[in-house]
């Protein structure tokens, strides 16, 4: 069993030049017969003057039209679902809600935090006035603020993405330091009927583990979390399905028996076997 890949990007994303034909080809070569494309849409992204092309806007009308036509062409041999990775900031959540509500044609919505304090922590200046631990906590508290107020998504993306960005990455990560905030985040996500993803990009982005860390995944399971998708966060086709064998072991070891796919933003459960 290989999971459908529920987090990947194409050239519709500012930071990807992956061609959809290559995405489909690589998926098939990896034995994957279904993917959900989730290109970026970060409303109000703070564009840097030195990188004007990195605006993370989405030409969604063209995107939906292009993907819908491709989906028809591929069916029934290949099951393409159409999603979006919404980059949320606390102050843009109403705009994000309006967008999601106006577009029921999306099968799947990932909510992700890419910006805190108007800075993408991918850039080192986010940490210029904070220790790694302070920067990480601020990111997690931002997720908590958002999940308490925002409901227009299906799964929350890469919950501990920030661990990739600090100077010490996850070298000193100890769940005890963040247990309370994750307990609250995950409880809120579950109570609101939403889910999380297991994102394998951490494996090839210098962390050596998937997002979220298994100690966070354990809290989700213990709190009764069931909705979980698996995605590679591929930006260049070659990472599609990356580490999915390991993802399967992690899910089974943590006690998950099912993973999810989405159609029309409704979850579908499938046995992990
Ligand atoms: Zn992301
Ligand atoms: Zn992504």
C-alpha cells in the first residue's frame, strides 16, 4: 500500500517550477495512482523587495480550470484531486474564510502558517531578536490563535515546520517544552472536526524526521485524533511519495489504523495495511 500524496506543488506555486506532467509521471513511477495537488495561496504574503516573484499568490481561476481539465483527461486511470495550501496569518483569516467558502470546487484545504510577525521564518531575520526556543514557541502560539478562530480547512499543515528554520533546528527539541501548547492546538483541531497531515518533507529538508515530530503525533493520537493525510510537500516532482514507507511505519507505530483522503472537502477513511 502506498498513500496517495496529499501535499505537493506545481508551477502554479511561486516557489515551484514542477510541471504537472512530471508530477503525474513521477507519481505513477512510484506506484501512486492518486494525488491531491495543493498549490500555495498566501493571501497578504509580505513580499520581499529582493524577491518580487515570491508573492505566493494563486491565479486560482486558471488553476482550477487547468486542474479540472487535467483531472477529466486522467480519469479513471489516475485520480487527481484539486486542493490548495492556504497560507494563513492571524489577520488574514477572514479573507481566507471568504475565499474557501467561495470555492467549494476544492477537494481539500490545507491550512499552514508560513508567516509570523510579518516574517517568513525561512529567512534568518525572524530569529535575529529571538532564541530558537522563543521563535518556535511564537510560531506554535500563532497556530493556536488561528485554530481557535479559523475553521475553513481540512487539515493543518506541517505543524512544526519552524523546527527546520532555527539555527539549532531540532537539536534541542524536547516535547516537554511545548507539550501544553500542542495539547491545546490538537485538542482544538479535533474538537472542530479537523485533522493534521504527516508531511515527509522534514526527511529531505535537513530534519531527519517527518512533520510533525512523533512526540506531537502521539499527543494527537492520545487525544483521539483520527483525521490524518500523508503528503511529501514536493516542489520538484522528484520528491513525490518521498519516505512514504517510513510514514506508514510511523503511523502504525503510533496506533493509527486509517489515513484520509478528501473529496469535496469531506474526509474518506482508508485502512493502512
Ligand atoms: Zn507549507
Ligand atoms: Zn507545501
